[in-house]
C-alpha cells in the first residue's frame, strides 16, 4: 500500500477529476498489483520444484498456474482478485442508484446526456476548444499571454506554468496553506533527467506526436514543436529537483511571503495569479522548489513566447481533449496507458471505465452510503478497529524494547497513542453544481467549465477555513497512513480483501500485515519528522537519528546482495 504524500500531486476537486481520469486508472492498477504478484513475462511453468530449490514456486505453483491475468492489468495477485470483487459490487450498486426512481439527480442526467453521445462528440471534434486555441494563437506579448493563461486556469482548471494545491500547513495543521508544486510544462521531469525512464519517454513522445497530428500539424511542424519544447524543458530541468534527489520530504516545506514573491518574480505571473483569485493577502505560501520557479521566471520572456504558446495548446490537447472530445483522441490516450502499464485495454474498455468513474463521482455520497450498508457493517468496522488496536499495542511493546533513547521512546509512544483511526466513509461537504442541459444551450465543455469555476472557488475558500482531515476516496482499494493527520485510514473498499475469512490469524495475514506496514510509516524516515498532531517537529535525538541511518544502510547493503530473475 502507500503513505499519502501530496507534495507533487496535481489534485483536482469534485467533477474536475475528468481532466485527470487516466491517472486514476494507473493508480488503481498500481494499488491492485500488491504483493504476491505474477507478471506476464515471468509467469512460466516451473512445476516439480523442491522446497529447497525454489520455495516460492513449490508453494505457489498451482496458484500461479491457474491465475488469469486480465487485459486491464500487467499482473495477477490476491489483491487484484479482491479489487475485482469490489469493482463488481460497486458497479451493481451504481446501477441500482441510477435506475432508482426514488433517487433523482438532474445533474447526472445532463452530464451523461453529453458524455455518452460519442456520435455528437465525433462530429463536433475540437470546435468547442477553437476559442481557446484562437486566443493563444493571437497572442503577441507576454501580458496578453498571461491574461489568456489565467483565463484558461479558471475555465479548464490547469496551468502548466503555475501548479499549486491547498494543503494542511505542517507548522500549524489547524490551518490550510497554498503550496506551489513544480511547474508541469510537460510530463514528469524524471523522464527527461534519468536514463532509466527512457522507455517511458519514448512512449510519451509517441503519444505527443499522435496528439499533435490529430490536431492538424504536419510532420515537419510536429518535429519543430516537439524539439523546441524538449529543449526548453531540459533547460529548466537542470535547475529542478527530481523526486529521487529528495530524501527528507519535510525539507520541501519552505515558507515565503508576498514580499518575497514580489521581489523574486518579475516575469512569471505568480502575483497576477494570486491577485486574480484574491489570495494575495495570505501570511505566507509554500514553494516546494523555489529555485525551480526562480529559474523559470528568468526564462519566462518574450524570446520564448512561441514555445509557451505551443506548450499551452499541447496541455489542453493532452489534459482535456482525449476525455471529452472524439474517440480518436481517446484511442491515443488508451494506447499510452497500455504502453506504460503493459496492459491490453481496448478503446471501448477505456471509454467504459471513464464513464463508470464519472457516474460514480456524480453520485459519490449515495454510492458510498449504499456500498457500506451492504459490504462494510458496524461489526466489520469493529473487527478492523480491534485489529488496529492489537497491532498498536504490539508496536508499543516493540518501542519499549527498542534501541531508541528513553525520551524518544516516550515521544514515539505519545504519537502511537494519539494516532487516529479512520475507518469507512466520512461524510464530506459536496460541491453543488447547477448544470445546463442541451435544450437550454449547454454543452459538455461548457458544463465542465462551470464545474471548474466552482471547484477553484471552493479550493481557495479553504484557505479561509480551519483545516480538517484530508479527503480520501472511501471506495479506493487501498489503506494508508497520513502523516499530516497522524491517522491510519482504512476505506470500506479495502475490506473486500477479507473475503469472508473469520480466522483471526489468517486475517492478520490478509489485512493485519497492511495495517502494520501503514503504522510503520509513522516512524520511518519521513513519518518520524512529524509529531503526534501531524506537525513537522524533529522529536528524535541526534543519536537515534544516526543509529537509524546506520541500520538503514545495513538493510540497503543486505538487499543489494540479492539478484532476482536477473
């Protein structure tokens, strides 16, 4: 499973998820693979092995032999099986909701009327986006470009040059704060910086070329645009932190004031952005990579305007067009997913999945409640709570016997005792949209824009409100630890792993191992820098930190001595 880490996520609220839906699929597959996975290129018959020669194969041969890897995954696992059961149940409940005459949701009907009409979408093509592309093409100055950029930010809920999120302030987690992440002018900087990602870079460039071809560029223009963007991104990447260079995530939380922004940014319209959305009066802001933005500011000049215009158009084509326009664009998006994940999704599979996720988001509150009523009872929740308490009790005894100094032990136990347990659905305040039907002049894009306006306004409104527990998807097939909340979070969907098992010790294997792993994040290299209320504070002694680093090196050396299947 995973620890929640929001540092470099580009998160969209509410229905704005349409823009990023492809990444939901990637995350679902990644989460579902889990342990005991058997990959397509590794799934070879190898029966008759002795326990001594091949313990894993001898124990699991029949299981591996009978496992069927579905086309939407590159592997099979116990967790994938459980995830499939969850998805099936979710689909049945979703169908009941949408066909329930007592449950009416006009917004669902309006949006699906547009979304499911691929005949009309294919006919309209890019016409709805024409206004945006024309505005970009007409730009002659940086001032004009910045205005268009911020208009697109408000309408389409993305900005490749200024990327941000509203998160808990780790120095005072009763408050929310605006955090600037690295600019996402292109896909991850890692694929430009690290040779090991060359295959993914090739997949992405192939995708980009196809998208530009569909847009109408000829091969020569595609080559020119692609090279100019690559050259610029490589230049900025030289002054950009890559994730593999970041070991202490708490060091990312660097604070800056509006005066710092006025002093350091003369070209990049960060101040214009803050003023436009009336958030230029906050006490402070976080920049995860301030030098990255300063270097981008130095190069955000009229000499590079043509590159920025192409980047902005490309971002629209990559982020939004494949999801809400023609099937040709959707096909290219599905091909990218298959290349990167090693899956075999058809365009129709991809289309159906997106539609299912859209429907789920539109009725999320009702879907969560009905799913829990049927599949995650109060008795089930108590079962999980009791197991978490048991595991925390064992952690306490381990801490007491550990090599930590006495003062650090007291702090660790205080953190353990203060750890929240969040099990199942937490009612959250839902966005209210008033969509415009086809007969009243609405379109798919105009309704997405309407929803994006509300999402952005609600996101910035959080900066004036007290911070609450981070939002999480109760139907996400996962479990995790949140360092900013000091909380173990167990969504209802993950209970499907139990699959009717009653034996406590087997349940420890099914879900206890996951819970134990998640609790360990409270005391790992990152979690140990957050205290019992989820704020950044170094409560370890210097000696304990040195001892931890020493033991870590031994583990690295130990596993570096192994070679698995080459």
